C-alpha cells in the first residue's frame, strides 16, 4: 500500500527524538541488525519504523530520508524490492511459518538496490512457535547490511530467544503537550483533542481512531446500553443489539470504564477519569456494587479480550452476552 510522504519519511512529533537516536546509531554504524520497538497500540510504533526504513533505504539520507531518490520514490509508491513486510494473513491472527521461510530466503539474496535489506514484522508477537523458531536462524546469521524491525504491543509474548537477539526500544505514551498540536490539527480543536486523548489513555493514534465517526457511534451505543442496564434492561437483549464484529472494541471500552469505576470507588476522586462525561453513570454503578466485584469483572473482560485477540474464543456474541449479564448483575446488586 502506498503511503503519503509524511507517513513514510517523518515520525510524529512525540517520537521525533527517538527517531533521531535510532538514525544517529545507524549513521555511526552502531545500530544492530535487529531492533524491537515495543509499546501500546496507538503510540506510533509503525510510523517510527517507517521513518527508519525510509532512512535506511534512501540513497542520500540526511537527518531523514531525502524523499527524491529512486529508493524513496519506490517506497512512497508502496513497493521496494529490498523491503519485506511480514504480517498475519487477512482474517488471520497468527503469523505462520511460511512467511518466515520467505524471510529466510529474502536475507540470503543480495540487495537489488545495492544497499540494505529490511524486514518488518508486525505484530511480532503474532508469530506462532514454529515461525518464531524459524526466524532465529536469520536473526543469528543475518548477513551484511540486513535490518530486522520487529514491532510489538506485547513483547512478553515473544519467544525469549527472539527478544534476546534484538535491541529493545520500549516506547512510552507521550505527554498531552507533546501531541496536543498534532491532535488538534486533525480533530479540529484543542477541546476535541484533549477529550479523545483522555479517552484513549494518552495514546495519540488511538485517540484519532476513537474520534472517528464509526467509533464515536459505537461508544454512544455502549453508553445507551449501560444506561438501559441501569434502568433494568435485559442484558441478553442488549447484547443482541451490539455488533459481534466489534466485540474487541466493545471490551476495550468496557475495560477503560471499569478502570475508571475502580479508581472512583477507591479514591472518590473524579479528576483522573479517562471518561469524565460518564461520571453520572459511574456514580450510580459505584452505589450498587463493591469495588472488589468490579475488579472481578475487569479481570474477566481483560481475559475475554485477550482470548478474542488470539482467536481463542470462537463466539464473540456469547462473550458480549456473558459480560453484560455480569455487569447487569452488579448494577442491580
């Protein structure tokens, strides 16, 4: 897929210093052949990786890729013969062994443009055990001018032998000041930027995703659902109105709301809430159940979302029903 020049060549502002550090290591010949970039989804790992890829494949890079050479033009067009991207097949959760065999064949070839060969694996934790073990050979004997970039939301799920062969760069969410102008430009105002940054837990790209029209509509539907449960609505009927294809996103919101509830229940302080607009609903919920009950529901929601993410639960509709039944029971206790 072709990328805009901004996406391909320049990282977002809150990651600019990390990009400079990576490029400085590469310029001095001190960047290892395998780099693991980790951090929560929505932070911008992909954009950081793309800027390093562009610099590495550029024929005349400065502080960033030039954007004009043949290599940059091929990259911007969406295809560079010395770049191999590895991700789960469409509709699949795992990276299986066949794409990693292609990686092993790729690194055995000479770079067509006479520079580096770059392999981007994302999300790296999607590799199953066979794929991870197959990758080890290439990580151990990568050949000259080869760069592996592994992106991971959850690096603990990578094989320890994979992690040990990479230089690990752990990325933390930025401060609001670091990303507010960037977000405000895209969301139309600082007020919108602040609200969605808060909803997203300080993750700028997640804030953009949650502010998109379809995501806003889903959030409002969930607010309506929980208001209906407070009024005594039937949880199975409410679950039937939700889109099972959005089960992961629904649980994402539920987890954030439960964390808010627990914070409010323990401290009584509403200042640190991610969803301050839901405070009336939270106050009603806090009256009806003990904090330890909300902790149990939070553990359940996290586990169900994890199972959905790895394809471990074949029926998202049953997950939503069971989750709303539990939530409803606490609201009425």
